[in-house]
């Protein structure tokens, strides 16, 4: 990353934190102004709405430009690949230009141009190999995955987007899964990735966006280890499904299934424990998600109860656990226990409450009634559906 | 827990606190608290508790749905309806007992579970009503009106217990009563049906936008304005875009869409509402794409679309520079 960009990011981190302090009443306006003066940030930083809108429009411009050139030249495979490479180079130059200016660096346009630049490179490479060079599909896919890992990693290093880090890691693991002993490589590479990046999110020497990228890599590394050791993934040959020449799906040795079953049970608990011990929210959240996946895996192999019992009981259990945790934290001295609190601290509660409207409406809105409902010959159940994932729209 | 979304140790902030304390910008106790949070010695799990509660409600209502579908013969309709009603009542009674007094202003929830138990109670109520209608056909051929009842109950609950999420659910349920949902863009329906749907969506959308304006003007739950406004604009602009993309007389729809989108952008610019402005820009752009690509795609249509996008970007940058966001 450019040195100026890192300095702007560091100042923005402090200013954003000060915003939270002010919102929570931890500091007054005078102190807030003093913090802003001490950490000047020349960048224009629009809200998320503006950034998403800008990125969307940049996407439209880039795709339409490609469409215009393609329609005008009607290129063959080699020419199309060349066209994509040229557009990618142009996109990277525009990204550099936008990133260099504090007026444009954080508007969302630079991220979109970098993203599409990478997509064009990978698309061009794929077309060049498979269509122009007639490389067989499997080898072309290997090359594109490897290139994808490198290109996204380089983009993350240069422009600091955590999304690019995640895409690079996912591409790497997909590439590894296509090698012999892919599952073992997932385990080894996942563990190595966790070991490499575990301290980086707290490392002052790293730029803030690189620290966030390290956090993404940490989660991907943990997910890879879990994915490789999950008993369902082993049983169903999920990782091996990406192999060039997938071996016949024979039964796994029983000892391996036992080890995987133990790992499926133990890993989420270990991650949860790690998250609690280190008070790293990202690990805590990852542990919760993995625990949920392990419980789904358990339900797949052991039918402890009918589906409705499992759903209702787990829903009730989640509510009870959440309430118990909240009550325990509130009842503790100073409203905190083991370094955890149920208070919002400096986060934006109002924003969270507005955002939660979206999933509630998306999950629980009933299906629409037919327009001419009054003419229908009786109830068909469409309008009276139960809300919730997996629910049916008929009684 | 720094800022809006960063909830992990932040070494830049730790270093800044040390410097600000040394420069006497921060007082000792202030710096101590901020330092504890920045160093991850004190971490909030409030969001995690909220997510667990939301997931719990989702699973519980799904479980109840599956139970009713799979076992209604064995359990019997009266027992199911009674049990659902009792469970809903239990939740809503708890909510009523916990709730602070009514106010036309924003009211803080008494605890983190309040919103979710309210949601659970209302969903169980809606399920019960739907089930009763399915089994006993109380409304007969007018069965769809049960969505009106559910929507109105949601609306009353949203106002009484000051819940934006329940208000959002009320607005989409009332739209569903009039046949409008994400299925607006569905091609499965006939042209006549789609025409009716669009009309319904436009009427409801305009009504919601009016209610958004009134809630602010009359200072009656003014913080509900965003929910009313965004739902209304999505329905209104969505219906117009659907008309441009799907209707036979798409030219008239396009003219209407451009006029409404321009009005939305102009008004939202004055009001400082970036999301409304964005919805106007996207809707207008989608409509113009239909105009550009009415025939076979050519290089000139792509080129004009790209130039239009650049124009939209210039508009976005200029609007952001001048708009005072609220």
C-alpha cells in the first residue's frame, strides 16, 4: 500500500473510534474536536450508501464498456483475451489514480475498478488458455485458480481490501483441493495460515486494512481446517469433489470416521474457547457458526428426535441461552464478567436496530395473496404461511 | 469496540489514546475506560446476543410450522389452534408487562429480549390466524383478508411497542394482502394480473411515502419515517421499473419512471436522504437501459449505457458534495 494511504487509514481509524466515544457519551464535543484536530484525515469518506451506489455505477460502466468493445470488434478467442487484458490494465491504472487522491480513494470507485480489473485478468486468462491455446479444461481451471490466488493477494497487498484477501484464500484452497491429498493439504495449509496471521490483526506495523485482511484469512484458515475434518465432508467426499480425477467414492476406514467425528465435535468448542479466552469477537462468532454446523452434522447422522422437535427445541434453547448470558452479564459487578459485557459500549445501536429490520422482513413476510383473491374458491393456504427458514407455505 | 463495526483490538487507537492522554486531551478516567475497550480488556457481546435471539425466533417458528404441517391429523385442529394462541398470548402478555409507557417519540426497549419476544408473539399470532382460517374457513372466499388483519395487528403493535422491525413486517404484510411482494417481477402471472399488481404497488408505495412525510411533519413516531419511506419507494419505483421492463406500453412507463425518479432525487437531495437518492438513481438507470437495449444489443447502445453510467457517477459525486446528510 502507498505510505500516504496507510497514514490516511490510521487517522480514519482514530476518528471513527472518537465518533463512537462521542456517541456513547464517553467524551464531550470539545474533546472530540481536539481528537479530530490531532488526527487530520484529508480523505472524503462517504457513507456506505454512497460507496455502494458508486461501486454499482462503476460496475455498470465497466461491463458496458466491455460490451461496447466486444460488440464493435466481435473478437475471436485470442482477441477477446487480449481485450480483457487491456481493459484490466486500464482498470488497474484507474485504481492507482483513484487511490492516490484523498478526494477519490474512499468513494467506492477504486475498489470496484480493482475488482473488475482482477475479474478481467482471470477471464482473459481462462479464455486464452482454453480457447486460444486449446489447453484442456482441467489444466486451464488449475491455472486460473492459481492465478486467482495470486492476483487477489497482490491486489490486497497493493490496495488493502479484506474482500480480496478472502477471495485469494478461497482460490488457494480450491486449487489445493484439486491436488492429490487435497484434504490433508487443506488441514496443513489451513493450520499454517492460522499460525501465520494469528497475531497480525493486532500488529501496529500493519496497515488497518491489512489487519482486517489478516482477520479474514484467520477465519478462512479455521474454516478450511474444519471443512477438512468435518465428518460429513469426509463421508461425502466434499473436498475430493474438486479433484481432477476423483477417485471412486469408496467407504472410509472406520477409524478415520471416528477421528473426524471427534474433530467435528471438538473443533468448534476449541475455537469458542479460544475466542472466549482471547476475547476476539471474530473467533467467538466463527466458533458459534461452526458449532451450529456440527449440530446440523449430528442431526444428519443421529436422528435424536423429529425435525419439528429439533427446530423448536434448538430455537427455544438459543433464546434461553441468549437471555441467560445477558442476565448473567447484567447481574455481574459493573455489568461485566471475564471481560465481556452486554452493554453496546461504543457501537451504533440505532444503526444495528435499523439494519435488523431487513432480515426480519425478508424472513417473516408472508407470501402475497393472489390479486383476485376474492374470486378464489376457498382457502389454499398461500397467504397463511408460517414464517421462518424451512417453513412450508401450506398447512 | 471501536467505531461502527470494528470490534477487535485496534493498535492505532491504543497508540492514539496514549498520545491523547499525554497531550491532556483525554482525562485519566476517560483514557482508562477507552484503553480497556481498545485493548480488548472489555468486549461487548450485545450483537451476538441479538443474533442468537433472532436465530432462536427463526428456528422456533420454523419448528412450529413443521409440527403443524406434519402432525395436524394426530394433534387435531382445535388443540393446535389453542396451543398457538396460548403461546402467542404468553409472549404478548410478557411484552405488555415489560413495556414502557406509550410515547409518540422513540422509546428505548426495556431489555435486549423485548423486540424478539414481541416478534415471536406476533409471528405465532399470525400463524394461529392463518391456521384457523385454513381449518375453519372463517372468512370463506375472502380468506386473503386475514393478511389485512395480521398487517393491522402488526401495525398497532409496532406503534404501541415502538418497533421498526415489526413496522417493516406490517408494511410488507399489508402489501402482500394486496398481492404485492417480491413476486412483482415474476413472469408466471398473466399480463392482466401484473397490471393490477403494479397498480396496487404504486398505490401502496405512494401511501407509505405520504405516511413517511406525515410521521415527520406531525412528529408522530418520526423515527419510523425511514421504514415507511424506503418500503414505499421500493414498491413505487419497483412497480414503475417492472412496467418499463415488462409492459407492452413501456414508453409511458419509462416517462413516468423518469419523472418520479427525478422527483425522488430532487426531494431526497433537499431532505439529505442518501438512500432515497440512491433508489432514484438506480431506478432511472434501469429504466434507461430498457430504452437503450430495446433492439438487438449494439456497440452504440453499450457505449451510451457506459456514458450514462459516467453521467450518473458525476451526478452522485456532485450530489454527495452538496448534500447535507441527515
